[in-house]
């Protein structure tokens, strides 16, 4: 059973050996660092000049910061962004000490607050672009709601945000079995704990959608077997911001940041290049 569960989600996790092999012959490699305080250890990987506008990437469940390697490796994005990918609490080397002894951090609000120290790494004069995927999307939204003055744009890809559409599978209950968990990677067990509290946590987010006023883009695949395509309808109904746009890719699955990388790139670069042109014109006129 443990082998079957590991096989189901192995594509969402990348081992340290795979990372070393991937970057063995590359000229540019992400810098790894740990942000630490008395209660938090937050592992991040970053690439690009830190004086460039920050692009913050938040993964789903299970997952890791290395799930965004294709974005971090892209030279065009490196030239225009300080790209920061972060391990959420409970994944990779990111940990949070809590007053109550709990094994997993399933609170979306707690997860979001744990990511806030990353904003201190933004050394540009521009606000941060935040991209969250799958289970990382609602965490990204909550985080943005805590510091809206520091965020330029929120992009949610394949978001799992509708509390009434949380999907469970034949193997879900086995992931909660304490014996099976002994043989599973820690990220799988964290993801399982998140899954069984996710619907309740999403209900707490309803006020966030109502008050989300920054530019927001929601991208959903029509053939997504993890995030029900109706999550897009939920977003349209509950996000009241007039600065929002919704994109349905009829034939896309869940991993849109891989299958539609060029589209994601174009979306990110279009906004940034426009800003650079405006700045250039202003300087010329002066």
C-alpha cells in the first residue's frame, strides 16, 4: 500500500539526488538559504539579481520548492525577476515550532503567516508578484490578504479553493493509517493531514475572497483530475475585485506550470516589460 501511494504522487516530489543531477552541468544554479527565527525555519531557493522585482512561488501538496525548477531555470524570467521558490512549512527543510504539540500544520492562516519573512528579501523598488499552485493557491491568497500593500499581483494556477469540491480518492483513507505512514515520505503525510482539514480551512477563507482587491488571475484546466474545474466558477462568484481575470484551458490537466510554461512566462513578462518601458520613457523625458 505504501508503495502504491508513493507511486501515485512521486512525480510531485523531487529528490536531492535529482536536483544535483539536474544542475550538474548548468551554469546558473539557485541559491539555497534558510530563513530562521526562534520558531521558524523556512527553506528557499532563489535565482536572479535580488534588486529585480520578486516573483514568489508557492507549491501545492505534496510538493516542494523544486516543483518550480522550470520557471527558475528560464533565462528570460531570470533576467527580469528575482525568483524565489519556498518550501511550505512541513515540506523539505521548512519547520515551525508551535505552542501546542501538533505534528502537522494544517491551518491555511498559519501556513500563510509563516511565509511572510520572505518579503524581506525583496530589495527592489517594486511590489512582489505571487504565484500559488494547487493547494498553494489559497495559502498564497491568504498571505496576500495579510500584506496587500506589498503585492503587485496574485496568480492562482489549478487552485483548490472551493470547500464543496474537495476530492477524495480510493487511497486517501490509507494515507491516514499510522502503519502505512511509517513507510511514506514526510511530505505525503503532511499532504494527507492538509487534505482532511482542507475543506474546513477553505470555509474560513470566504471573507478573503470578498476583500481581495489586488490584480488576480485564476488559471484552470478543463481536464484537471485534482482541482475540479468548477473551482474557476467558485473564483468568479466569490472574488469581487474588478481587477481579476479568469482563464479556462479546456484540454489542460493539473500541471499547467509545466504544460503551459510559455503562456505563464508571457503573462509574467508582459506585465514586467510594460513597467520597464514606462520607466524608460519617464527617464528619457527627464
